[in-house]
C-alpha cells in the first residue's frame, strides 16, 4: 500500500481537555460517537463521524449538530450497528489504514466512565503497531505508545516520569538508557510492575529497547516533548 503523509487524528469519548490538535491539510480527522461532542464544542467539523451513537442522546447540542450534518452532508457520517466486533475507535483506525495513513493520534481514548474502553484502546495501539503503523494516545501532559522488538527514543529536554510495562507475556532483552534507573539486556514480566515511575534525565536522550516482546510506554512529562 502507498501510505499518505500526515496523520489520522481520532477523537473518542473518554476524558478530553480542549487542546490544539495541530490539524494539517494532509491529516484526516475522525470523531468516534460521543467524541463528536468535544469537536462540536470547539467548532471543528471532522472529516468523518463514526459510531452507533447509542450515547449521543445525553448530549442534545451535539445531537442537533449531528442531525444537521446528516441532512446537509450525510457522507460525513458512518453509522454502525450497536452489535459489532469493532469498537468505534477500532473501526476508525481501520478506516485510517484503508485511507492510507500509518500514523495515528488518539485523543479521548482514556478515562471516562468505561475503564474497559481504556483497555481496548491500549490494545488498539498494539493493533496499529502490528499492522505497520505508529499509534499514540495523546493527553495534555501524557503520551502512551507501544514498543515491540525495537528501540524508542525520547529527545533531550524531557523531564517527568516514564513507566514501562510488559504486555502479552515476558519482554526480553530490555535495555533502558538515559533514565534515572537503567537496565541492560534485562527481562520485564507482565506480573510485576518493576518499570513504574522511572524518570527522564533532562540533558540525556532516553532510549527504551526490547529485543523480543511488547512494552507499553507511558510518559508523563513537563518541559520539552
């Protein structure tokens, strides 16, 4: 597949603080179900609105906007059956891939009243990784991403906390450099949180390598990022 430049930005219905989404001309913006209400409040019209809209009745202003779009530009809305295998966010990710994107920024993907949706969106990051893409869950002062059989680097100037967890079994050949607590060719299992609350060193490049396995990286930062 020929991949597009730019990124697929997905806004879901979890916790969301209004932020600059940095939408460029080559980007594609998808609202997932009640995540549309966030964009509606910000006065941003997404390229596509995806969902079964089972929870939209709780947000009458957004529902009115959705009805107007359905009348004036129905192709901008993709209605889904309530009974489906894909979550709304996963469907949006698959659409992004179909449209040729390989970089995904997920907002509103954590928190909210459904903890299970937070877990499913973390699993969605693994799906993106294993389908040749790069996925990031974006929060105002936090970013969540996956490292699998690779090295991930964070540039100098970072301050804050970096937590590293194994998901899906044992991660082998784990090396952590440029952090307060370093590791060389170690093992991180999924049954003990040894990688919680490491710290960036501001004048060093932080590197997280895993030879075999899947790591969940959660960076809570201040300063440059």
